C-alpha cells in the first residue's frame, strides 16, 4: 500500500512538472505577446476555485490542478516581458549616454559583441527588467566585469522569418535592445580582481591560451569546446559540425559534470573527509565548475541534475532520473522561461537526455543483431534515442535536421572521454619541454573527430531541409512520439529494461 502511494505521488510530481513546462511552452508560441494581468488573474482564480470545489472528485481535481499549474507557467513567462517604462525602454529609438557592467562577451560576423547591464541612462539610475543591452564593437571588447560608458541609439533587435531570429536569441539572455554603432566607448572602472566570475573567466582564458599554444587552431578550439564548452569555433567548423550533427560535443553536458563529481568525490574521500563533509565540498566544486564554464544553459541543466543526485544520496533517497530531469528543467525555467524554446543549448541537452532515458532501452532491444564490439551497439542505441527526440526541435528552430548524426555520433562519441583526458593533459602541461610529444594524443583524437564530421559530406541526402516546420507540427510530432513510446513500453520486457538502464544512461546525458 505504501509503495503504491509512493508511486502515485511520484507520478503526480512528474505530471505537475510537465504541466509547468507545458504552460511555458504555450506562451513560447507567442513570446512577445503580453497577456493582460487581469486576464491571467481570472484564469488562476478560476482554476484555484475549481481545485477547491472538486476536492472530492479525484480525477476532476487532478485535471483542475494541472490546468492551474499550466496557467502558472504561462504567467511566469508573461512576467519576463518588459513594459515601455522598464529599464532602458524609455530611451529606445533616440541617442542617449549609458553606463553599465559587462556581463558576457561573444562574436558576431567577426565583430566583438558584449552584453552590458546598464546602470545609468543620461546620468539617471535605472533598474528593473529590460536593462541589458547588446553592443557590437569594432575594437577589442573590454574584460568581463568592467564598467563601461558609451553613447548610442538603441533599437529593437532585428527580426526575420525564423523561429530563432536575433530578437528571440537575445531575449533569452534578458536583452531587449541593441546598438550596432556605439561611440565614445570607455572603461570607467576595470574588473574587480576579487569578483569570482572575473577570476574564473581569467582562468578559463589562461587554460585556453595554454591549449592553443600546443595545438593548431581548429584542433585547439574543438578540444576546449569538448573540455569546457568554449564555443569559439570558426564559421566553417561550426557549419561542418552542424551538418554532421556533432555540435553537442562542444556543449558541456552530463558527461562533463559526471567526471567532475566523480573526481572531486574520490579526492575528498581519499583525503579522509566523511561523505557528509564531501557533499558540501563537491557542491562547492560543482558550483565553481559551472562558473568556470560560464553558466551555460546546458551545463546548468546537467549540474542541477548532478547536484540533485548527490543530494538524494546525502539524504538517503533513491533518485528517479526522469523526475530529476523534469525538476532541473522546471527549476531553470522558473529562473528564465526563455530557455525552454529559445536556448538551443538547453533545449537540445534536455531533449537528448530525455531521448537517452526513454528511447535507448527500446532501440537497444531492437538492435540485438548488431555486435556490441567496443560498445558499438550501445553507442548506436544512444545516438538513435537522442536523435529521435532532438530532430523535431532542430527542424523547427533551424529549418533542417541532419540524420547524418546517426553515423557520426556512433563513431565520435566513444572518442570524447579520451579527448577530454588528453585535452586536460595538454592544458596542464602547456608548452613546457616535450609538449610536442605530450600533445600528440590530443591532436590525433581531435583530427579524428574532425575527419568523422567530414563523413556527412558523403551523405548529403541525410541533411533534410524543412522550412515549413511550424509550432503546431512540432507539438504534433512530440505528441506522436510520446504516444508511440507509451505503446512500446507496455511490453513487460521493455518495462524491465527501462527501469534497469535509466540510471546508466543518466551518466551519458
């Protein structure tokens, strides 16, 4: 009886988390449409009253509760939309002077781009949402954490017929205005040497420089991307890896987090700390690693899941990887609802992990005829599971999907742990004596992965362009996949495999 009650509560938790994400997904269909607050208040009130009135009718109460959570997710997304009087919005369309702190750096069309959290506009202090501005600079961008002043005419980020245009891409970073012709850019005060984010960014730049000092440009950029998600690939390399379905290799994911947690936990236990003390040390190390790689959405998803696993072990509870995935996604979208649909790193990481957990056992059972030499069958099953769940989203967000990833991932994924290991050796050794010999394994592995990515050029018919993919077809695709998965998991043998292998596939996410 107790086990049945526990399973029932676990099922309701999964439904509640899914309803929250569904509410956010529904608002993502019309991301810039600000729903009047009184309309959402009426909907929330109606759902809450229905939950109270239908307390004795279990099924109706469950439905009304799920509708309430969907409405809450919709409302949370609505809160992120700035009003005309928020932040720098009153200065939109006219030239003004600004001062703010640099939050991040990037590249766009060979120009340095920075995101500035504006603190003053024409000398007046500003606060609230809508205060982040994107700047394009012809000169080298100042360091992250520096306070800069500039003058420019703000505009709404450009849009074009795409599900991920520049306006949506910047909105998920909290940026609602941009400036492409800033003048009088000056550093008011340098970055604080004691700011943890500044220190971690400097360490990241130092390690990147050490790897680039011993490896050629393309191989070094690939190695740093696999190690800690440094996505500084050239335009040609990005295009190549996108066509080959290998861009996820340069996004920090569950495998990186698993390695960090395993190494830290083994180290603290070897030093004589207890497991309870080790929990806090590993938690701090995991937070430092996330800051080191730059708080990317995909690494945040993996880090939250990893931390929840060690938390569950710390309090003595057995975690469910499916619920951990939903809980991590729900928490991150509570902080930033734009991640779910408009951050490809997060969305692809979430969907790929979902595919590993849900589809890999099913596919692996159908591939028994494939010999499992060097874990080839397992890698192929994982690739099929991840591709199945990410393909509809890629078709919607990018207008194409590459089935060449079924081949390239099966060959490249087994090389990733070795590339990480030898890449770390290169970073530690640098250009000391004998570096040309020490770096040979990392160089060979990186070149082998690049050669594998070129295999996509020999099967161009697997690169499918779907410019007409809309959001309703996207929902229909995932609805069909869920129904198909539900039908296949009704078989007793499949149910047992899903339970037995879910924890193993979490490490590969």
